[in-house]
C-alpha cells in the first residue's frame, strides 16, 4: 500500500507540473490572439578585456494567429515591426526608413514563429527541434533549435507561467543574447481590425528585399 501511495503521489506531482513543450502546445492551440507590454534586454558577448554590454528597450506587442503580429518599440528609440500575413515591415522612425520583406521567406525559423505566427505545433517542428528545458524562475521552459544550417539563431527558449507567455530568450549566431519579458499578457484579446495594417509614412525611404 505504501509503495502504491508513493507512485500515486509521484504521478500526481508530474501531472500537476506541465513541461515547457506541453505548455507551448497548449499555448499554440488555445491562444489565437494576444497583447502585452514588454521589456527587452540585449547583451552582446564580452570582448577581450571588456565586460559584456547590455541595452534595454520597451514597448508593446500583439498578435493574431496565424502569421500576424506587431512589435512597437517606444523607448529608447521608436521602431515598429509588423507582419500583416504577406509582408514583414520594419519602420525605423529616426532613420525614416521602411524595410519590407516577403513574410513567407522571413519568418519560418524566427522567434516570432514560436510565439505568434505558427498555426500549430507541427508547423513549428518543421523548422525547430523542440525539447523541454528545466524549470527556472517559476516558469516552464521549452527550447527550440533551428533546423536550418544557415540560421542566424543558435537557440530560442520560451518561458511559460501556467501556459501563458512570460519570457522569450534568443541567442543568435554571434553570441548576442536578447531577453524579452512580457507584462500584463492578455490571451485571446480583442484587437483593432487594422492592428496589423501598415502603410509607409509619407516621405519615408522604402527598401524592398
């Protein structure tokens, strides 16, 4: 009886603590839109004789699955990134420059695909090798490694709290680490009809790639 009780307790504990991969699958299945504020800290690898340098920024984020999202950076510099389902737009306010790329060629193995663009887990697994990572800071983590050999990313980690998006960590091929922390995430939020429409401002230099 004692052995059976221990087995039941262990099984209960395992079921109560979903892994990161399970949290990601639940998130992709059940959260079709969302919005949040975010802070981002980008840390460049330390150079010989110098300490690593970090830069912080903040803004807002919203998405509607599949394939539409928007990052609006407000501080310290204004920048907008919009995916409208066909085109990925990047608008740098200070440079007054817009860069436009075909979305299908730009998103497959990007961090945005992990949290906002992909319609289901199977689509993600076509571009990423996904695996559970150890729990940390009260979050369940999933790790994604791009399958493409020419990817600009080494690794992406997504942290969930009770199946809700909390943190996105990105390590690029140059060793630069970017950590986005989401605050006040609203799952399945009602979004404005024109949230993902983008029109280059008058006078902006538009570069199409």
